[in-house]
C-alpha cells in the first residue's frame, strides 16, 4: 500500500535533485501513511480522599468510586495517564490551589470556592447533606440540634452550611470539626458526638456500619464537580464537560451505568424524582421552585410509608433554607403553606400564617399597596417568574422591613397558586 502511494507521489511531485529537504518531507509523509494517529498522552495528577462510594482507595490501595470510574473512562478516550495522590480533604484543597495536583474530584460548587478554583459547566453528580444520629439521640427538626455536639468534616460545605442554618435560627450547638467523614461517624458511634453531617451518598452507604440512624434534617443541595486550580487546566475541564454532556443526554450511557453500579438506586427508591430535579436548581430559588411538586404530593396523598419518609426529608429541606417561603392561592391570596423561616421572619406561628391572606403581610403603602401587588401577580401569569423589591410587616408588632421577593405560578393539587420566596434586604440594597 505504501509503495503504491509512493509511486503516485513520485508521479505528481518532482523532488529537487540536490537538496535533502525533499527526502525529509518524503519520510514524513511515509510515516504518516504507515502509522495511525496516536493522541498525545498526558499525565494528570488527581487528588483522592475517603468518601465512599464517590471516591476512595480500596483494600488494594487502588482508586475506586463513582468519580474514579467516570474519570477513568474519560482518560481512556483522551489518552490521559492518571496518577492518584492520597490526601485528606483540607490537604487536597491546599495542593489543588498550589498546583501540586491537577484535578480534585467530588467538589461541591460554591461562589466562595469559584474565587480560588475552576469548575467545568456540567455537574458530575448531584447530592445533598444530611444529619445522622446516634440511636439514643432524638432529632426530628433543626430545632432539636440545640446544644447538640455535631461532628462535621473540617472545611466542608456541610460545616459552612450548618453554621449558616444554626445562625439563621438562633440555635447554639457545639460544632466539632473532623479530618474525615469516617472520623465524624466514629465520634457519634462512640458517644463523643450526637450528630454527624455528611453528603447522603456517604451517609446512606456507611450509616448502618456505624449503627447510626438518618434524620429528616436534609439541607444544602449540591452540584458536584471535578475542580482545578484557578486559571489552570482549562483543557482538562472542557474535555470532562464535553463527555459529561454527551453521557447525561443518553439514559443508557456509560455514565448512568456507573451511577447504577454504585448503588444510588436505593436512594432513588426512597427519594422521589422531584427531588433530583430540585437538587439541580441554582441556589435557594432553584431549590424552592421545585418544592411545589413535593407540596402537591403532600397535599394529595399520605398512603404509603415510603411517601411519608420522602416527605419528611423534603420537609427538612423546606424548613432548612434561609429564605422565607409562602404558597398562596392565586385569586384569594389565602396562604396554604409556609416554612419555619417565614414564621420567624414575619413574627407568627404557622397556624397564624395559614389563617391570614398574603395581603395582610404587605405594608400597604404605595408602591407596596394591594393594587401594586395585583400588577406583579398579573406579570407572573403573563410573563413568567418575577423578582422585585417589596416592603412587608411583621404580624406580631407591625414593624415594616424591606425584602426581595421571587414569585412564580404553580399548582397545589387542583389549585392555581403563587409560590413566593422572600429574602430580607437592607435599605441600601433596595436603593441599589
């Protein structure tokens, strides 16, 4: 085959008789014809810590887990040579920031982390945080965390999240940072802590081994990524993103085969599909927007134990977010559902909130009058979700304060409703 191609080449190109350049060019052509194209191999240093089943070292000290399998398949396609670097979570982050490793799997996105790390666009995995208790400890709500000893991985999103939630509710608890998730669970098992916090992948996988029980306290939905140092390895992240987009677009792809292999089917049976959609939302607004589906189901049926368990978990999220949430009838304004943050913000009990209409919480002073509210409701129906500044009042003392309101239409059972997410702002924020 090569001789035939060479003959054709000789008929069309007359090489210079006295210059070796033609020979070099000819040899290059022959090499390209005789050898297949081989992608340039690249060494990639990857941090690995213990967070089974997402990422860990197995009994043979080999990297394993969901993220490892995803990355291994990408590496095979891209001719990357992966080298895993064991480290605890904090050390992994330090090495990633310093450029000593190229990639860190299993990193939850946050605005703070985006300042020092780089992320790809498509989440590799969705997760949420959950509280796990010692069997002798009774915990059914955030309020029950008062004065409890809470073990949590140092520097994790769980540590940041639980401090924010406790602060919002004015609850004091003893936060006990640990070097690993295993250490947190061991502390609870040995009565050195009451509660351990972890992502649900780790918690559901390990809780039984430590004789811990899960709780309805579910918070902090998270998108998990491969991350790199800021302004480093852009090509790696773009390539990972390319493969994830393609795989997640096909229900029978290698990606979903990996997910099923590591056992999340157990979790999907316990948690309804609406929650997975919910977890994909951006921030609190995305989280709350999907809660209407859960509330509709809650409103319609409580026939099975599985449903009750799912509702308890979702209600935990509903009550754990820092924004006030109200769902009211579209035409009457009658309030149908509120979360605990709404009651605290507006100085009322849940029963008091449900006995009022939405207009009774507005200041009533233009441009925050009933007519102004009606105009915003019409815009929601005609133009979709709305975000605007507003002025409201507390029910207990009548004090007025500024807020930011997100409105969208939804359905609760057969009712046409409005879902409102309310966040406190300052006068400065309003003016800005």
